């Protein structure tokens, strides 16, 4: 496949930003290595433009009539190759040229039909949707690989999603403008669309994984038979007798949860000092001194394994470099030496998460989607656009778009404070 065309711009007036993006797209499509007849568009806007979402989509569809299918959503920031637009009016757009029988756009009122065999799916969702985690799991089960990637819309105004399919019409869509509120939307891909995807947790464990031996809803009461609070204070080397230093350490601490069936990830923590893909990181939200418990922003069940962790710039950068190195090794196995992979951070990682696909030396990146947490961004990596600059240094000058989300989706999990990097290969 040829390289996808993409554009990105910021401007107080959305029409000016759209004009700049369209100029970039047309300039790229005039080059021999880029797509000529795109059919699928990925559109992400910041929440500064959310109230104008319908006008933006209508304008872009008029300017790009050959593009029949659209998907996307809103974030507090949007991402492009080497650049992020955070808390400013901006939009990014990527045009993909894919076989029409290898993808389907879907939404809450035009769900994925039984006539299409989905292998993977890019999913956008509204965080206010009831039973959201169950819907994500159900959607993953409807794909052959069980793999989803994407994220939750993030907006301080309207939470919008874009979904237009099949010459501007999806069965059940009626007179919809293509702008939706609530539920799930996105695009499902067939088996012949090759993807490689990785999750970066951006944090490092500060304790071994321990089994939850007693719990009450979201409170871990015992770890390996000991009061959970005693274990936490010992791991952080702090005491409640010195509340100021203890609170400083506790505010920087999070909790990694692993279900019993993901014991391999617990073993990976001990072996590599990094979290695996099935570790779900959640906030530490309180202490229960009376019962010796630790409260977590998720349901804690007996039999789970739990490890305390912390996030910092060094951990975030190292883990992002690791997943980029793994993607390069997947695409260029005969060129990635042990020394090169280690220098990029591959040695810092764990067993990679990937959509099953046979590596081939001729595979190259045609485009990429990066969904990062709205709590990450430049400051978390040491400077403006630092997160996207790391990706560019590792993967090169590839077409890339994405957004800063209110939660990240990978496989059937809903993550927080992570980054999900997915590349299309040809």
C-alpha cells in the first residue's frame, strides 16, 4: 500500500485550519508515494472545535467527495507526526486508501452487521455510555483477533464522534449528519489489513506483585495475608508518623491490577521490572487505617495480583521507546540488531502485545494512529510535543494522527494514563 496522506493545523477559526490541512493533503497526494484515491478518513479535532463538529465534517466531505467513509472523535488535544496540539484549536486528518471489502464504519445507530468479518477495529467511545467496559469487551469478541485499539472522547464542551459510511450513508443512519453523541463508533478492519499495535504504560513498579487475599469492593484489605496498608507503607519506605513525606509519596503512587488468569504479567514484573499488557493501572484514592486497607479506583477481588507503581518522565520515555523498538523489530526483523533494539529500549520491555501477523522484510509503515491519555502529553515527557518527537525518532517520518483521550482502548481493556500506538503496514 502507498503512504496515507495526512495534515494538521491550528487556527482560531476552524475554516482556516481546514484549509491548511486540505492544502497539505493535496500536496502529498500529488507525490508518487502517497495515496491517490483515498476512501477512508480519520478525523480528530480538539474540543475548541467541538461545537462546530457538524460544520467541519460537512465542509471536509464537500472538499473531499471521493472519500466515502469517515470516522473520528474529539480530544482535549490532537496528535500528528512530531507534533501535538494540546489545549488549543486544532484538527488532524488522515486519508487512507483501503480495499472497500476490508473495512466497515460503524456507530451506535448503524452497528457492525453480520455480513462483515471483522479482524480488528479502531474504536471511539463516550465515557458516559452505560456499561462501557462490557460494550468494549463485547465488541472485541466480535472480532477474529479479539483486538481493539482507540480511546474515549475527551471534551470540556460537547463529546462528539464522527461516523459516515458507504457514500455518506449507513443503513439505519437515516438523515444523520454523521456526528454522534454517546455509545461506540469507529471502523472495523478485515484480515487483509495488517496492523501492529503496542501499549505503553509509562510507569515502573516499585514493589513485587502480591496476591490479594482479602478485599471489600474497591478496598484491598490484605496482600499475601498482611494488611495492605502495612505493605504499601513498607514498599514506599514511609510512615504515617511523618504525614507530609508520606502524603508526597502516596500522591505519586498508583496501583497495577492483574486478574488471576494473567499470572504471566506478574512474572514479567519480577523478571523485567516492567508491566505487561494485562496490567491495568488505577489511582490510589485513599487509605483505610481502621482496617489496614488501601482504596483503589477500581473493583478489587480476592485472587487478583497487585503491584504498586509510580510514573515519572524517565519511565514514560523509556517505555515509549520500548514499544517503538518492538514495532520496528516486528517490521524489520533482519535489520534490527540486538544492540540497536537494546539502545532504543527493547531490553526494558516485556512480551509484546501484537495482532497476529507473519513478519516480512518488505513490510513498511503506511500510516499510524496514536491515542494517548490526556494526562500525559508534553509536560509528562519533559517538553511540548516531546511524546510525539520520541515516536518520530523511532519510527521515522511516517503519516501519523491521533488524539489525547479520556481513557485508552487496547484489546478488550480500558486503560488510563497509557499510550496505544498502532501502525498500518504494507
